[in-house]
């Protein structure tokens, strides 16, 4: 059964509908799913979302793609994206994303997924599709958007002036300022116009003067 399932599902991440379609020729497919879960052949990430167990994986599953699928619409951002781009030195284990509505988190069998709210009017600005492995397209904030999301969402961040924000970026957030100099100030300016925030205006000035 697992060999037939593996043959019909090309990806490591799949939903309940895909699972049922693959098992359509078996009697009592829901019972089959229970057996697959008990055997560790498949792993439930959340209701309706699965990955293959270690023995049957062809490649590592993408936690970034799972982040898009667990709660959507959403895109990977904040600390996880900053770490991915090398803007901060720390390795981030919680997969952080931006989404609509209230903040929420999911503790799953494959990791912790955190979602923070951003206004709908700026949701799609600065979001790009990134390939994480073959045919795995994930919505991820650009470097500029990830930094803007983080700055606006960071409580207690001192950013009353350009100088104060620069200090906070380097000291509090541990941002690589050499990389900040390569960011596009025009993108941040556009975001600042759509998402009124003095912090973003100061960020555009910091980028322009690095």
C-alpha cells in the first residue's frame, strides 16, 4: 500500500484530498490512513496535511512550504526570512510567517510555525516566490519586506530617529549593516507610504546613508 501511495504522490508534502485519491482503489481508505499513521509511513502535520515518514522520503520535506500551507494566505517572513537571507547571524528554528488576522502559532510534529498579522493593503508588496528544492515554490518576503515586517512588529524597538533606529538594528536585532546598505530604499519608501510608520521612513533613510 505504501509503495502504491509513494508512486502516486510525487511530493513529500500532501493534503487529505491527495491521500484519498491515491487510496481510492482500496477498501476503507480511512482505515488505511490510520494504519499508515500508526506505522510511521506518513506523518500528520495538522488536520488534512501530511508528509511521508523518514523511510519513504525521496528528499527532505520543506518546512517553508508547510508554513504556506498550514495557515494561508501567508508568506514566510520576520526572523526566519532574515536568517535565510543572512541578515541576522542566528539560526531560527520557529518558522515565522505573515498572515491576515490575529497572531497564532502551531506546534506540530515537524516544528513550530508562528503567524503574525500584517495589514491587507501591504500584504502582497515585496513578496516573492522562492524555490526550496525542485518544484517547491514558496511565498517568502523579500529582504526589504522581511526587515520592514520585523521592524514594525517589534515591540519596544527604539526608533525615534534615524540614528536610534540604526543602533537598534545593529544592537537589538543584530542586523548585518553591510547587507542593509545593499537593500532597495525605494521599496521601503513605497511600503512606508502604504503602511504609515515612522520606523519605515527612518529605515529608508538608514539604507540611503549606509
